[in-house]
């Protein structure tokens, strides 16, 4: 032993900066210390800021230390926490590390009565965890955590140089953990925001859906089916159908009928057949939808799905009469999902097709109205009972 | 000099982990090196992954080094970059650091002809920047940056121990910079997502607005005014009106009339006065809005603004007849902004009030229909010509 494990741990501590998962990081550190320093077990008490409590992560080591129930967390009033938070350690031990053997034989008169009382509690905690040394980690003035070390496997005591080394290491560790926590917080906020966006779009799309008596739940079903189709296509072509594509498709299918907000209710809910003027008005909805979303730069790719979901593979669709591969894939997928959902729900002028009937009908227009590659994916999903 | 600046720089390098602004971090590092090591100037060439180019940040030092135009960036084919990217440095110098004096007198036969050619280019670059030593930083296999050191102020050469130290330091710096960059990327994505959410909500709210012939642009104006009022209130009470509150208010005011999507167009656009049934239907919109948004947990606080923006201070409003401080502040603010905008726009049954007339009217119902504290803020904004 000696300088070797120190160098290893030091350089490991540096690479830790780029581990941004706090739990993984802590487990990694604890395991590394146990293996490299060859001690029975180690643990880290880490501050949970939200609840002002300290959570214990322990490597059991080869001795199989058991953590007593109720000791996985320590509140701020726990003597071990108070001892380091109130810097009683600094008053007694210059380097801040707390060695069980030294603390045990400490002259009671050298420290105050209240400090002595806390120290007694600390020693009890150390006995429970079979801890020989405690090393606090601070970030600025906050106690970020406490490193707990079991006994060395060779039976020797920790030397002063080793204690110095661990005090320095604990600071690196504290910094790396703090960094990982900040990263995690930012990631959580990002995920929260993504959820907020999707949920709000779902709610507003559903509200617009609700205007159209005949399409209740249509948007949600088309979205679900579009994503299933894309996931199926993804299995064969991961370059085109990647995560970004799925994200754009998700948004596009949620918003595909948003332009219906521009169609008068009298047309939307008309019981009888529509006349030419009404049909023309109805067919404006993909364009109206794309105009509504146009100002949002980030939606550029999704807008293609909204604008072209009524184009047909043979060029007979609207608004532009695009053909075959001119139709963006994102729109061609929504088109297939839209057709399937329209066929399998009741309409004023006909009852719903069964799924089986719809699949047969759709296969007949594959390569004519609909993109055959995408129809294939739909048929496969049906065959696998996934829709 | 000697061990002192090393300890200082080492410990500084550690705290760098928590500086998450790459530009600040790089400037900090360069300045620190110049001051502590007492050299004429220093610089860092940092990789811009998107463009595969290296951007130069220089501390001019006391000698006031000028960067020649066009040298603020180095492309991947620049000899200095190629030298380190192709690891020619490792072939020639064991430690990876490149010392101008050593490179100059290098035996041409010991290295290949092409390496010699690149080295010539490197020496030219070093002369331009008056650089005595170049230290590369790698992260895994990527050249993340190059540290450029000017000459020592005491006129001496850099010793081997100093070079070793800088090679180690450069790795810490590389790691810290990479960490900061990752942080920055995450932050940018978060901001992009926030913009996406707000812009989409704006677009959908505007589309719903458009259904109501008389309120064109109403939502945008109410949102703008609500935020101005809240900012005014923030000056006096930063605890209640904080950034989180502003965010919730922003969303709430964008969505305050979303429930109108549930009102038939025949009522929304009726030319004459509404009958009792129609009025009741119209008054459902705050409740309908809150029901639409209810499933979105993240909108909890904003929903209060949607649901209660038609409550009145004296309890005569709807849907629940809440009074005074029972009405959430977020709703009370939207209520004042909503009232002001309604008064200052034309309606089928009356022409618009001037802003001055509206303010007088609103002051008369302050403490009756409207919360006086918020009316005060509106009046102040008007007095300051901010609305």
C-alpha cells in the first residue's frame, strides 16, 4: 500500500466530474475506496437538501455490514451530523477527520460539556456502523456529506498521511457529487418541461377535438397509432426513424387537426352530406393548421406532418397534390393512422368497420392512396395483435 | 515560485468543476495562470465541436500581445491542431508538451518528413503568439484544447517539473471545460424547450381567440398587461411575486380564455344581447378551461388563474363567488388586465374607451369588483406611460 492507491483514487476522482448520475457516482466511489484501500467497508452520508436530511449509501464490503433499520437516513439533529455541521470536529481535530480511537480517549475537560455530549452520540453512531474514521466534505460552508471508513484489512490503524489524503479526496468527491446533483436537477427540469409541453398540447388538441362531434378521442388514437407505426419502421431503418423523428411525429400527430379550429361548427357538425363550398372549407384545415404553427421555428419538422397529412400517394390529395416520396414520411404515417381511425369509428353516414375490415380496405388502396411501406407496417402491427 | 502556485492552481482547478459557464471558466483559467505562474501571457485554443474548429481565448498579459486578425480561430487542418490531433507530439516528446526551443533544434532525421513539415508550421504559429510552450488537453481520444504559455517573467525557461505539472493541470482544465460545455448544452435545450412550450401555447391560444370575432389579439394583450402588473408588484414584494409566480402567470394569462372553445360560435359571435341561457353558457368558460387543464399536474398554480379570473373582489363574480383574499392573486391580476383590455377595445354594443377613461372607470370599482392593490399597480403603470 501507500502512494499507489492514492494516485489511482486521485485520478479516478478527476474523471468523476463527468459522471452525472449522483447515485451511480456515490456507489462507484464507495466501491473504489473499499477495493483500493482494502478496508472492510465504507459509506457516504449525503445531504438531501430538499428534506435537510442525510442519506446513507454503504458498501457492505466483504464483512457484510448490515445497516440497522431506520439508520438509512440521518436528520440534521443527529449527533454525527451536528458534530460536523457545527464544526466541533475543527475545534478538536485540526484536519477535520474524526478517528474513533482518538475521540474515545479524549480528555473531557479539553472540550465543552455540550460538545462532549454530542461526541458521545457520535461515538455511538460510529459503533453501529463499525466505523473507524469519519471524514466530512464541505462545499463552501455546507456539510455536503460524511465519508465513513471501516477498518483496514491488514489490522493496522490509518496513518496521518492517509487521513490527510482522505480529507483532500473527500473534497473532490463532494465537488463531483455536487456537480452531478446540479446536472440531475437540470435534467429533471428539462424532463418536467417536456412533459408540460406534451401534456398541454394533448389537452388543447383534445379540446379542439371536442368541437367535432364525430371525432371524439380521434387525436389521441391517431397519435398512439402513428407512434406505433414509426416504432415498427424503426426496427428496420434506424437512421430515418430515430428518436428525433419520433418526437416530431408525436407533436405533429397531436396537432394534425389543429386547423379544424378555423372551420365553422355548422360545417364540422353537419348531419347531412357537405356541399362543394363546405368541402372546400373543410379541406383548408391542414393549411390553416400549418399557418397557425408557422411562427414556431422549433416545430418546423412537425409542421410538415400537419400540412401534408391529407396528401395521397398517387397525387390525388390536398393541399398541394404531392406524389409518392414527395410526401414527407411524417405526413404519410399520420395519413395511414388517420385513415385507419376514421374507418374504425362510427360516422353519421355509416357504421364503423371492424379492424379486420379496415385492414383489408387499406391494403386495397396501398400504393394508390397510401404509402405501401407504411401500410405494411400497419398490417404487421395488426398481425401481431398490437393494434 | 515553485510548489506554491502549483498547490493554488490545483485547488483552483478543482473548484472549476462548479463553474458552468464555459467562457467565464476559460477566461478565469487563463488569467489565473498568467498571474500565478508569472508569465507574459497565456491562451487556450478550445474545440468548437459543431464547426470542428478551435477558438482562441488569450489573456494579453502585461505585454499586451495582439492577436493577428484571422487567428482567433484555427481549423482542423491548421498545423498546430494537426500536430496534436495526430499525436505527433507523443511520438516526439514523451510528456506531450511542446517546447519551442526543443522543437526548433530537433534533428530532422529523427522524425518523418511529413511530421517535420507540420512541425515547421507549428513553430510559425508559436512565433505569432509568442508562445514558449504548448500543452494539449485530451478528453478520451479527442483533442479538447491546447494551452499556450508565453515566457516566464523572470527570464528563465520552464523546468521539467513545471511542464509535468501543466500537463496534469491541462487535463483537469479539459475535464472542467467539457463539464461546463455539457451543462451549457443542457441549459440551451431547456431554454429551447421552454420557448417551444410558450410559443405553441401562444399559437393555440391565438387560434382559439380567433373564433371570437370581438376579441382579436385579446389574449396576447392580457398576457402582456398581466406580466407588467406583476413586475410592478414585484418591486414591492419580491417574496410573493417571484420568478416562479411570473412563469405561472404567463401560462395562466395565455390560457385564461381557453374554455371558450366549449362555447358554441352562435353565442360567441352573437350580434345582439345574450339571453339568460346564453349568459350562463358563456360564464362556464373559466370552469371549462380549468377542466381541460386539470390533468396537467405541472399547471396546478396556473389553473387557479384560469378558473378564477371572473371572480370579483366583493364576491359578486363566478364560478364560486370568492371574495377578497380568497381569490388567488394570479386570478386577481388577470381579472384587472382582462377588464382593462375589454374596456379599451370596441364591442358590438359600444365603442372602445380611451385608456384614460378606462383607468377612471377602473378606479371607481377598485375595492368593489377589483383588488385595490392590483388596481394601484395598473394606475401607476398608466401614470408612468408604461401601458
